[in-house]
């Protein structure tokens, strides 16, 4: 009975949600598009001609935003375990990002380096908090490792994480790789949600060992 009541509340909130309605009006596949739009505008993440990886792309809302921003001269590569309906200007891959072969396939697409790596990946939620948080951290950690290999110097990474005991550890790792590490909580992210977005700006050159700045600044 509790589960049914919770599902009913979620559905009621979903159908009346401002961002859900706006996404339908603007032609985006998910309300998550507005999370990326807000962060990208604030932090100037997207520019014409950019090369971008979209990890955990389903249903394709972020890919839609990116493809429009980078334009015909840009390149967008997206991957997800699920099949994603084509997005114009995006090269879609269906595969398991946790497999080394899939990651290498993606890296080979941008041998000169990408400008931005995005990750909206999340594990299948089991309802067991410790397990779900650990799996979320492991996906985020993989995304950071991939970004370290995929980005050209000066590139950025933006990834979704859920607040847990491991977030500070991840931020510490990111601070070794990027000039700044920021925390973002966009308006379209529901207030009760534990999700936040970690933004690593300015991929440092691998030979640069200068200390970096980690900031807790949030929206």
C-alpha cells in the first residue's frame, strides 16, 4: 500500500511538473535537459564545434541539447545500455560503459581529445541505500577516469553523483585532474533528490603537477 501511494504521488508530481511540461513544449525527451542547459549556460560548457561525449545518454535529452549547441561542425558521441532513438548530429552506441572494450571504442573516436565529457549515468536502483550509493560512486569514478583519458588539456567533465560518504573522495580525485571542481544543483533537480553534479573545469596537462582548487560552490 505504501509503495502504491508513493507511486501515485510521484505520478501526480510528474504530470504537474513545470519542467516536464516545458520539455514537452520544447521537444526535449526528458526534463533532465534543463539541468544541463542551466549548468552549461552558467559555466559556458558548450560551444560550436566542440567534441562531446554523453555517457548514460538514454532517453537522449542531453544529447539533444549538446547537438544543437555544437552545431554541424561539432561531434557528439553518446552511449547507453538501452537503445536510444536517433538524435540528429549524434553518433549513438548501445553498450556497457563499464566494459573496457566499450570505453576504448569511444576513446578511438576522438584521438585528438574531446572538449567535454558528460555523465548522467546511474545504476539500477535496488532500494538498498548502501549498495545503490556504492554503485553510483563506481560509475562516477569510471566517468572521471574516462574523462582523464578522453579530454584535451583545458577540457571539462560534468557528472551526476548522489550524496554519499564517497563524494568527497571523488572530488579529491577530480581536483588532481582539473583546475577547479565545483558542485552544481540546478533548479530542475528536485529539491528532495540526493543528486548533485560535479563539474571539473580545465583538464590539466598530465605533466602539470601544480595543486588544484576544489570548491564547494553550488547553484
